[in-house]
């Protein structure tokens, strides 16, 4: 979602949205000098709430129901107050737009209201563009809103990016919807793990353990998808992981139960390996870290086998770059072979 804030020094409402590899900010509206700061903050709060509702329609695949003209009209000509004005998060897009309109109506002149309306339309257009698969500009924030399907065209794009760079190109987290990006990345991770396991003569779980040891890091996502969920289809794995994280964020799952669950009584303790507050990014980050972990194990084995015993078994920068290209070719063949 786009988060808004009032900058009292610059007398502006500032909009900030995520892009997958950071955040972008811009001025949404200039605040009249005579407008009370509390009203400016309430304007920012209502804009943030409206953005939350708009992107929720995207995540629920209901963006086609949005009516930009109706939302703009609600801000320009709001209805009368109904209920608790502060409970904007419980209202839908239309009522939040009306609430926003009632707030900006108290500002002098029309410039502030017109700027707010323009920003509402820009945010709505971004949601609609993302729904059409265009993830540029303001629509790029769609990469942090997972949906429950993996469109074929997005999968093709994700696989093309991974084919160009099997270690996970930056664009995989900024240019592709999170569900198909994760599905494709998991496919390449499994192929990479199988390739490396065959080379080092160990099982895939051993490869994960070696990657963690060599890199001195924990790889919970890679371990979960490669070991615990081995044999489960990529799309099913991704959907289940994202759903678990979303439900965990809503408090449906006990992540750390004090007592062991009792299956005979129908108890089930479910945890998530993802960050419930940012499941899409944490899933992709975990998968890409798994890709790099597989490469570390492969590189360590190649250097150990192919470096004469009298030479230091450490690959220099130039050789590492060459071996990376060689590894990428081997992974591409592994993916084509359907491992």
C-alpha cells in the first residue's frame, strides 16, 4: 500500500510506496498554510486507509470492480458523516473516500482537494494497471501483494529472467508478481539443488546443510521447500506458504505453542517460515538465498576437486566469475532436463 504522512515543515502530504527493492516517495499535495496540522494528519491517515482498501481489492482479484470516477466524486462531494469517523480501516473503498472528502472539504480553496483527488486517481490507476500485469511506476508496489494465482505470462517472464541469471536477477523481485516469481524461482532452486546433490554425492538436505555451513547463515525457507515439502508441486507450495503467512498475520495460527498439539483431539499447530508482515518479499528472498547457497556448495566442490593440492583452494575473482558462468549453464541444462 501507499503510506501517506504530513510534513509540517514543507507543508506537504508525502506518499511513499514499496517497490520490492526499496521505497519511492513523492509529494501528493501541498497543504494550505492555514490548515490545522491535525486535519493534515487525518488526511494522510484517510489516504493510507484508502490505499489499503484499493490494494486489498487487487490482492483479492477484485480490482475490476473499482470505479475511479465514483471514488473521485466521493472525495469531491462526500456524504454526511455516519458512525465513527476514526474507524476508517473497517470501511470499504467508497466510505473511506467519502470520509477523505469530508476532511479535505474543511481546507480553504480548491487546490488541496483537487490535489488529493488527483492522487486518489493515480493510486486507483496504479491498482488497475497492476491488475493488467503492468508493474511499472506506482504499480510496482504490486510485487508486495501476493495473489492466489500465477498468470502464464508472468511465469514466462519469471523463467526468462532466471534463464538469464539462474542465481536470481534483481528484476525477479521488482518486475514480476510475487506468486509466479516464487513458483518459477522454486523450480530453478529445486533443479539447482538436484544438480549440486548429484555432483557432491549427497542428498538435497545435505546440500542445504552444507550451504548453511559454508555461508554461515540459516536458510529456513530453502530448507522447508527442498526438504519438508519435497515432492509437492511448486504452485501448491507457494500458495500454501503465502496463505499460511497471511493467516499467521491475522492471528489464526499459533506459531510457538507452549504445549505439543494433540492430533487425536483435532489440534493442529501450524507455523510459517515467512515473515507474516511481508510474506511475498521474505519468500522470494529465501528462495534466492537458496539459489546462492547451492552455488556456494557447487563452487566449493569444484575448487576442491580442480585445484592442485599444492595451490590454495580459493578461487580468485576472475575464476569465480568464469565458474559462475559455467554453473549457470549447468543449471539451465538441469532445468531443461526437468530435474
